[in-house]
C-alpha cells in the first residue's frame, strides 16, 4: 500500500501546514519536493488546477493548501466537534493567511507599504493571537485540545522565525511561550529535528 504523498516545491511555503498536520498525527508520508524549474509533468497532471501543493493518498487526490489541511484536520480529529468549533478554527487559520499575504504584498510594495504592514497589520493580528492565548490558558489558541488552529499558528510563527522576523513577536510573551511549547510536542519535535532545512 502506497504512503500518503505531498507534492510541493522545496520550500515551506504553502506546503508546511500539511507537513505539520501529518507530522503531529504521526503519519508516515512521502514529502515529494522539487525545484520550481523542475515541476514534474506527472505531478502537474494529477492536480486539479495545475498548481501545487497537491496531496495523494490512494483514491484521494486533493489540491489547494487550505482544502488539503481541512481534510487532514477533520480526518485526524483536529477540527473541533461542532460547527462553531470549525468556524472558530477556520477564523484563526485565515488570520495567519492574512499575515502571510500582507507580508508578501508589503515586501513588493516599497518602503511605505512595508512600514504600514509592520505598524498596522502586525500589531493588529499578533495582539489578537496574544489576547486569545492568554484568555485560553496559553497552550491552545482555541479550545482545550490540539487543533488545526494551533498547528497553523505554530507554523506561522516558526516560519517567520526561520526568516529572521522575530521582531514581529517582540512584546508578545504568550506567542513566544506557545511556540516553545508546541516545539516540544513529541511528534512535532521529531519532525522539526528531521525536516529539510530551507531558506523560505
């Protein structure tokens, strides 16, 4: 029987969320990485929209990072137990996407756009996460057990740390402690120690 496979570029990018979900659930999987210039034709043919990440598992073929992560979160019990849980978890996931999208637009938008991002977007989102973590006891962003929202927030902080953006979390001790605790979860710690090192 073939192993689940994530097809994605040799970066964290939009593939790291899936890797973290599978790692946390202790699922053995194939991490099929490739360079941008070497996007395999056989992988492209599998995708729904001609783009990666793409996830294969037996008869399951899924494209789009959020759809893949949602599927895995539900499959491995990381998406809550009620419609409200699902909505709240998705809200936190989308807030991390807001930060990523804002960051990359700002980097390409010049000094003024970058200043606005650091002065407005970062404080608004990071303070929201800080407040939620404190109100919820610090170990989880929502609920009392591990969810996709925790893994999404951890992946966001971890990525930003890896590219030297620790300053976004200065004055946010709950976010920093959350990242430390998540790094020590056994299956996540194992993944972090063995994953391929990339610059983005």
